[in-house]
């Protein structure tokens, strides 16, 4: 037995200045992602037309749904525990890295089999096998969690810039060369690899990676992350299921008329998500030490999420026709009513983001799973039974999302008024926060 004298940090001290600085980096990065994403969606929709763009979004939606399986909802848990100093970050993230590489293999095969099972066109099935390579990039990106735990967001800003620049340049070149959906999906894989490399360069300064699997830590992480995994997976299905239903029951073009405005809403959601990524590590540990102050700040955060949804959603709602004509062109003019309806979904989603992250900080992430499951069932059953068109799907999705937002408002009001619950920390032998790490086998 050889004693390991390393100590685990007791966590970064809370600082509103650091939170604000990290938030600005993330907001700048997500702003670039928003602009790049809208540019790419516009180029691809004009280049491929409704039919080709529908094939592209069906393939990507299948892969992204299985990506949530690889992510497994573990990032918020890892950020929370590392920021609080309750775990050895190197070992914890190395374990997460290995597990995600193993799960990526299974998810890659499952995504391809799923596309065949649903009977999508051959170009969609080939696209899934091609774009599915991005599943293997989730493991290396795990080390970026260490940066979030330290509230260091500028490396993620550089990652976003690298990804956006490469992706926009590749799409522009491919548009001029007349490439099809498969060539564009290969460019998406390359852009993901570039952004992954940029983040790894900065992450390695704060993490000493190793090929390490601690079964006890892996089991604890699986139990803690399971509700968030369920929530993430079901949320991904909420976005992908309408595309699959429209593409399978009607046509890829019908899927494109829903997916094009939905992509704009997804990019807009990156902004409130960026705020949440900064707030969680900064306040989750403080809820136990200074609950009154932390709860006040969280309440202000929830109000901020509501304001973001109202302002950005209102701007899109008032300019829906101009946005569709400018970004997508005349071929997509029929999706204007869908875009207007989805602005309400965006506003409700902003409220939901605040409530969902609040439940994680309070250690009540099982609530997220229950809410997501109920939302998916309430949406999917009528959508499948009635075979709705793009606008009908958007209307029913809006009803379900507004109901979820109302629940999170009630949840926040009740939990912020009640006693805090401190999550059970991961404390296997030798990984006690603030104490010397114990003996490990030679």
C-alpha cells in the first residue's frame, strides 16, 4: 500500500464577479453559436431544399438523440461535486471519460439500427452512420467539466469560435460545390473534432487524464445521474420525435418545415443555458452554507430566465415573416406560423431551464425525470394518434411546454421557501474533500 498525499480542493470560493465574468464568456460564445447556426441553417435549407434538408435533419436528430445516452446527464453532477471539492477531479473525470467511450460504441450501433428499423430512406441511414462518429467525441469533451467547475468559461468560448468558424466555412464551400446531405454531415464531424481538440488543449492544464475506472465511483455517478440522463434523453426525444413522425408519416419535406424554425429556437435556448451553466457551480455548494443568500440569488436567476424568454421570443414573434424569408427563402414560407408558435415554446423553455437547474442544485433531480416523462407522454400520444402536420405539432408542443413551465414556477416557489436538502456526496475511501487521500493499492 502506498499512501497518496494529494489533497482534494475544498472547492472554489463563491464570487459574483467570477460568475459574471464566466457568464459573459459563455454568452459571447453562445451568441457566436446562434449567429453561426442560423447562417448554416439558412445556407443548407437553400442548398438542399425542403426534401434534402429534411433528410439532413432526420439523420442528425437520430444521432443527437443517442448522444444524450453517451452524455448520460453526468456533467451537472460532476460540476457540482468537483466545484464543492468532494471528489478527486482527475480520477472522477478519467472514469467518466472511459465510460463514455464504451457507451459511445453501443450508441453508435444502436443509432444505425434505429434508422433501419424505422425504414427511413437510404440517404438518411447512410447519414446516421456517418454523423454517428460525433458520439465518440463526447468522452474527450468530459474534461471540459473541470473548467466549468472552476468557472473558467473563456476556453469554451474559444472552442465555440473554432467550431463555428470551421463549420461556417465548410458549409459555404460545400454550398458552392453542390454537395449533398452526406458530404455536409462529414463536414459536421470534422467541425466537432476541431472544437474537441481546442477544448482538450485547455482542459489538460487543469486535469491529469488517465485510463481509470473506479467501479464504485461509476456506480455512484450512474445513480446520481440517472434522473438527469432520463430528463436529457426525454428532452431530446421531445425535439426529435416530431421530426421522426413527420418524416415517417408524411415526408422529409414536412419534417423540414417543422425542423427549420425549431433549429432557430434551439439556438436561442443556448443563451439561457449558458447562464445556467455558470449559476449551478457557483451556487450549488453555497445553498448548504448560506441558504438564504443563495436562494435569493436563485430567485433572481429565475426572473432573469423569464425576461430572456420574453424579450428574445417577442423579437422573433414580431419579425417571423422577415426571418423566414431572409434565412430560409420562399421555399419555406409555409413555416411562418410554426415559427410564431414556437416562440411561445422558447419562452416557456427559458422558465423550465431555470427550474430544472434549481432542482439539481437542491439535489432533487428525480423531479426532472418525472416532469420530462409526463411531458413526453402528453405530447407523443396525441401527435402519433392524430398524425398532425407541422403547425399542429407546434401547437401541441406549445401546450405541453407551457404546462411544464407552470409546474417549475410552483416548484421554485415551494422549494425556495422550504428547508434545503444537501445531496449525499461521493466520498469513497481516499476521496474525502479537504482531507488527505488515503491509501491506494500499489
